[in-house]
């Protein structure tokens, strides 16, 4: 297979001297940053209309949620550093800005490996973080994991979207935290930052919440870690300082300006000097 280092975007990228770039065997797309590279078999037939419980208060959900919290906060807490070598940098930024984050925040991160959300969750120190997710993923074997870990599917119809928005309105009233992967889809072990969709920044402007940027970066797999997996690198989650929307600007301008600032900051956090993708894909309305 081809090396990712031969990819057009990788050749355009410049990083700091000590920043590790994993040489993975993958032919990443070079023109469309929103290609869904991963696919799973659909085994459910959920209908995401205005009757769907976007905020589920049933006992069945609550029991599943408690089980998810146990698995992710206890089992995954030790497995993530053991198998993936997960380390955290900058978690003190959350403590330092505790007052700024007390009414909620929107965490964002590059979508880099299967457990990246678990890493964000662990970095936040929160019991739970709610997140919107691609509805098609709720038709796969991951459905229950996503639902019980506070995932909410993004519907397509206007009537269903109203219920989706009402769910997040309620969560914001509770001062809950939200998470969004602004790159939309996961490209495993991809180093450049791709363009961002605007959903996270709409949340921040609408609810007057800061964006808390996080970036997954890579380390060479060495020593005993090679016993578990020789193909994937080790991971570090870097946590930045909160970035606030400019509420003096009109909504569209504020969202676009915030997206640009966050993308630039995350490139800096990732050790990228020249990123090969812009912060927004031309003609993107998402």
C-alpha cells in the first residue's frame, strides 16, 4: 500500500522539528476532506423524525447510561493509556478557567482514532459530555454505545431538527458540556487538520459558551507498547485554553470568525506551522 507521506496534502504541510508524523499505509483523499472512509453494516432501522427521543429519560436509557459511564470512566480509563499510550497535556487549562466553564463549554477535537472521544471525555474531567453525531452511525453495532454515552443523532427533516434543537436547549439549561468533531468524519492517524464544519461554533454563539480546543497528536510506538500494536502510533491529547465567540458581531460573521480562530489555534497546538487545508472548505454550507 502507499505511504501517507506521498499524499499531496502531507507534502504541503510543515510541522515543528520535534513533531512526530506517523507513516501509515493509507491513501487519504486529497480533494474532499469530508469523505467518510469508515463504514459499518446497518443492523437497525431507526427513524429519526419528530417522535424520536433525542433526549431520552426512560429507565432503559438510564440503566444503559450508568453501564456506559462505568465502562468508559473506569475500564477505558486504564486501557486507553495501556494500549494506546494516551497522555494528556494542558489539563491545567481547565482548572485555570473553571469559572469561565461553569455554565458549559463546547469541546472540539480532530477526529483521529476510534477512542478519541473517550480521550476528550477523560481530559475534560466531566461525568458526561453530550454530542451530536451522524445519524447513520446509529444504525450500526455502535448504536447503543453512542446513545448511552450521550450521543444524539442529527436528523434531516425540519420538524425533527426542531426536536433536536430543543434537546440541546434543555441540556444547556442544565449547564451541560457539548462535544463536536468539526472535521465531521474520522480519518485514522491523519496529521493535517481538515476544514471545519460550523456546528460547534453555532453552539458556542447561540449558548454564549466558550470553545475548549483539544488536539490528538502522535508519538512513535516504542518499547513494550509494540507488544500490543505495531501499526498504530501512541497518542497524546493536548488541551488548550477556552476561546470565546465575539458576541458583538452578527451571527454569521461571529461563527465564521470563531471557526477561523479555533482552526488556527488547533494547528498551533498540533505543532503544524503550515497546514495544507483551509479552515473552511470552499462552497461548504455545512
